C-alpha cells in the first residue's frame, strides 16, 4: 500500500487531473485506489458524483483527519491512496506530505509556475520528504522548454519525474464527462502517458504492477 500526495501552492497546476488519472491507472492495474479530496472546492468529489459510483472512490477530508483516513483506507485494503490538496494551503499540504510515500508537484513548464514551486519544494523538505516535479499542461513537442525547466527544478534541489503530461484536449473532455482519458481514448497518447507515470510512481514506492512483471519476464 502506498500513499501519494499531490501538492502545489499554485492554482491551475493540474493537481486534481493528476490525482484522478493516477488513481484510475491504479484501478486499471487491479490496485484498489482511493482519492482523498482535501480541497474545499471539492473538484475531485464533484467528478466522483458525475461518475455515479464508478471507481476510483473519492472521499473528502479536513487536513487534521488525513492521517486517520489513510489509516482507515489501509485497513480496508486500499492499495494506492492519492491525496489531492488545495493551493495556498500549507496545513493540508503538510498533513498530506507527512503521510505520503511519494510527493508529486505538478507544474506547468512556464517561468511563473516554475518560480512558484520553490515554496512547495521547501515545504516538502521541511517535512523531511523529497518532492518530484511532474511537468503538466505544456506543449507536446517542445524539448528545449522541458530541458530548461528541468535545469531550474534541479537548481531548486528537487527531482523531475521522467514522464511528462503535456496539454491534451482529452483531459478537458474527460473531466466534463465525469470520465478519464482511459475511458474516452484508451489507446490515446494521454492514456499511455498516464500509464507510464503510474508505472514510474509504483517503482518509486517499490510496488509492482502487472506491467513490471511482464517487463521482468521478457
């Protein structure tokens, strides 16, 4: 069982989209997944209502209750718990980082967004956890932009996830439909990228997916 905290002190970084799709990827990999929604705007919870009970399950939580909810989810057999946090909320982010096995910081590869994540990276460091930055919502084909962004993140003392989630219209269509990229375009680029991100995240916390097993026996 692993817990992944999605944090960013800046709004519009794609936290909920990342949380939803990571949990959905876990479910596709036959891992029971749960999203803990700590954002007062309750975006993930609204998405769950539109799905009418289809997994992954989403529950809400006030920051002081996050640890208790994670413990309860473990006892109920959740294999992956993804905590979606609000922007500009140190309390929720701190509580999420404290219980997390992996801390992900979604960030657009733009100057303003990159400058803003320094506070988030420092917050994770204060709690004693390393943060991995996941580049989101940038152009699909702009290697120089991502190369420069990686250099800045490294300079901040953080690590970059090797998987990039570029801007793709399917995320907007999926959110509006209460769905995921897997359900609307199972063979699409976004679905493949999220699947790769899930495999990478599992490897970071020593979880093995069917994809890992297949790779090992080839």
